[in-house]
C-alpha cells in the first residue's frame, strides 16, 4: 500500500485517483471556496466574461470583506458594493461584512475549516487553515472563477517537507519566533510549491493560535500549503464551531518526504526579520536599539487573543513611548469582544495604543497606519517588502507580539526578555 503524506492523502480523497504522487496533475473537488475584496476587483469580471450565472454550490462559498475595512475611499466602497450585490444575486449563504474580521480567522472561527478537507481562497495566506488538519491553499482570480463555476480545480501534487519541532520553548519566545527562524533556515524559496508538515513535541506546548502562525507564514518560503496533524484540541474546537461532519487525515508512518528538518527550540531567542524579506531573521540582540516610529499588533498572523494578551501583559501600567504610534487590530470581532470584556483592550488603550477595527488594515498598506518616507515599523504581520505598508522608503521589521509590545514601550527594538 502506498504510504502518503497529509497533502497527498487529501488530494487522493478529493480526486478520482486511487493514490496520487508528487508531481502528478489531478483534478480535485473543493469543499470550500473563499474570496474577499478580490472577488469584486478580479473574479467577478471573469465570471461575467464566461457567462456564469450561478455558483456550483452557494452553501460552500464564503465571502468576506476584510482588507479595506471600513471602506477608506469611494473606490473601496464600490468594490464592497459589488461583492454585496454578488452575494445577493448568487444567493451566497456565508457572507461576513465589514468588521467581522480577517478572512483566515473567520474561516476558522465559523467552522469553515475542517480536518481532512480541501479549501481554496483568493489570498496567499489561506495556508493558515492547515493548522486544523485541512489542505488550504491560495489561488488566483481565474482559478477561483473556475471553482465557483464547477466546484473543481486542477492541482499539482506537491512534495512535502517534514519539520519536527522539539524542546521546551523559553519564556517570552513565541510561535512567531519559531516560524521566523524556520524561514531563515529554509530561505525565501526553500519550499516553493511544496507542502510543509509540522511535527514534534513542542507543538503540544503551543496554543492553536500559535499553530495558525506557523501555517500562516509557510507561504513566505513559497509553500503551497502547511499542515499539522490534528490533535484532540483541534477536533474538539472544530466540533464546537460546526455541526458538519468531517474525517481527519493523518500521514502514514512510512510516508516519503522530500526533505526533513529538525528544530530544537529550547535555546531559541526572540527573532526579528530585517527589511525586506521575512526570511531575514536574526536574534533580536542584533537589531536591538533601532529607533521605531510605529508598532503594529495584528494581521492574520498575530492578531489573535493570545497575541493581544501577551502584549497587554507587557504594557500593563506602562506608557507607549511618546514618539511611537502603537496600532492594534484584532483579527476578528469575536476576539475584539472577548479582549474587551476581559480588560485586555482597556490595558492596551491605557498604555496609549490605538485600537482599530478587525481588519487587515496597515499590514498590506490599505489604510489605518501607513508609513511615511524613512519611517520604521516593527510589526507582527507577515511581510516586510518595500512599500508594503506605505512609502517604498519606509522600513518594516517583523517580530512576535511580545517583541513588538516591548519595543513600543521603549521606542526602539527591544528584547522582550
């Protein structure tokens, strides 16, 4: 019997083949299709050109407005209007309007990501959902038009890289530090169009929030998908979010991996990715002391409840440096409300943070936190390319919520330990 990885198993169960192998092209049926503002700018025109008047299954389509939220321009408002009209005319059953949250967080919270399933989305960080044992991957506008019309899409079966994470994580070192170190080790194209499978005892120490950070940023080394074998926590969580049944998938014991890597995190220190690649990670001590103008806590990478709580613990009874703007964007309305009710938001506000809506916001340079020429930001987001958050002459350093919060207090990049 063929021994398969998680990605290979899921593509097998979703295709007409008995067993798929890396490099093969397969046509697979899709369980869930997600799109955000790209629907209004790029996907709808393809559907109109093809004469598509209905989607293959409105109950399997999820539409979310999260990038330009609330609409900062007439152009953005028009895009939102176009998406709302599409949702109405095509009777899409799952629509999350302005303020609901960032698409990858919403997909998980609302039970659209289920172990063993295949989900596609018009956003590169759709890989996030792999933290829940699903094959979730980003696709382009034309591919999404095909999926909406037929419910199927072709995939090239990826090779899989196995990464085993071991050791007890030191204090003030987070999941974000682990993935930044992995990006450094693999390099910017180290997993190009491959799948990553995470294993190791350290995963048991990490929260599901941290698992999502590991899968979210796998795309920064070119990965098509990133998956973690679902444990009881995952299964229980998903069952709480949806009554829909699902079948978990696990890798075979003798599955063949393209590469294997081991990472002992017992001596890992906080990491910071220097401009202008997420893989430019160095120990925080190498960049400590660099002045910052802005600190950003949020995005689909680190805007979750654990992240807000860690930041609040660090800034409690302190004040943000007078020349620093500390912007916080919770990843969803649910996270925002919980953080508000438990006092986490209040702690951040008292320290001088500016709390924005549940949105992608400043992360991709849409609005609410752009950088001027020469300004420096330390951010929990996933990309630090030139011009990502405003001026092409600004500079972005990527770090964990702990490092970002500590830096906001000090007014310079600071070791949270």
